[in-house]
């Protein structure tokens, strides 16, 4: 799979990334069984064998189980470590941490960033995380404190590069003013049913500042590829039906699939969007890798955009 640079860094990622959110099982307190570990390792290794070189984690994914499983996959296939980018995120603290009455919240304090990183390193079984991101904006963030934590982690050799996730342009610009190192990615939701990042300045900023957009949920949590009946009482059912029809039409024209066309739509954008694939089904991981082979025309791109918007371009 073709590689591309991440931001202005020397890191190079595959055009598709693999997201490890689901490999640990259910989101809340999963039971890490031998069967779950084996299926998680199989998904990771299948992605690696099909050209994926960026693996996306977060400390809250399955309460860290995803990082543990990935660490075990690295031991099973040790040559992976020198070929892949390990990315993880911190900053979301779940309800009950540390006290039973603690609310779910965001925490960009120096203490939390440092300790969260060290816990992720231990779970992953590595000495350095290649790309470390702040997961969601903390309204109480002190940018000087964040910058100091980043510098401390880099100086200690625990993190190579830094980025953010779900940041609005103004928040990212503010934080960058205080950080000595460039913030090289912004991981945001973008797909044919969630187009706001194309019009709210997020993608514009990425191009201007040479920040790589990572697209989470590129298939809208499976709604784009869903083949079942769509509830006609759903507010946007007509939009989904229209998008399904256009995707299927273009897929037939290219002897392709709905999944491949939807991912290729993201890949065509000049911002260099990297879709993060989250399926744990091995055949679908292999299928998704074929998206890099399809080049949509400008006309096809806008037909899909129009269907995703639910109305004609003005």
C-alpha cells in the first residue's frame, strides 16, 4: 500500500489506517478471554499483511484491552514494530475514575497526560509511542501545561510525534501556539453521512498548516454499507436511501463494492485524508485495502457528496 507523510514529520503512514477500538470487545470492562485475544491478534495481523501501517489506539478503548492485545500481536510478529506507526490517545477520563462519584470528563493536566502515556506504553509493551494524541478538547486545558507535558514525553524518548483528535480549528491553533513541536494530525469524524468537517474550517486548516486528517468512522459506523431495511421513521432515511443508490451505481460501474467506493471518496480529497478502518472481520479488512486502487472522477465525487448532503450543490 502506498505510503504518505504524516504532517510535516518524518513518519510515513499507509493510505489507510487500522483502528483498534473494537479488537478488545465491548467498550466497558471487557472480559479479555483467550478467544477475544486470538481474534484481535488475527485482525491486527491481517491488517498488517494487507498493507496497513498505522494502528490507532486510545487508552479508553475497551479499557486498554486493545493496547494489550496489540502488544501481544507485536510479540507474535516482532518485525511489525519497525514497520508500523503505533498511535494512541489520552484525555478522556471515564465516570468513577478515581472516585465513585467522579463524572466522565476531559483531563489535559500534565500529571494525567504523563501517567496515561506511561500506562499505554506498559500495555503495548513498547518503549515509545510514535504518535500521541489528545482525544477530545478539555475546556479547562492550560496550553502551557500541555506543551510542557509533550516536551517532557519527547525528551524522555516516550513519544515521537504529537497530534490531536476532534479539535475545532481555533482550539488546535491555540494549542499549537504554545507547543514547540508541530501537531501533525487531527483525527476527526468524516464520512458521506457526516460532512461538517468539509465546511467548518477543519479540513481547510489541515491543508493550510500541513496537518494530516485522520478520519474516524469513515463508513458511519457501518450505516453506509448496511444492506438491511432502513427505518422510514428515521429523520434522514431518504438521504440514506439516496446515498445507498448512488454508491451502488458507482460501485457497479467500477465492478467494486459500496465500502470501497465510500473509502475512495475520502482518499480523493487533496487534504490527504487517511480513513481509519475499524472492522474486525478479516474479509472486510482485506476488502477495504482495495480502496487505494480505485480513483473516482470529480463527477463521481460530487455525485456522492450531493447524495450525502441530501440536496443539490447550490
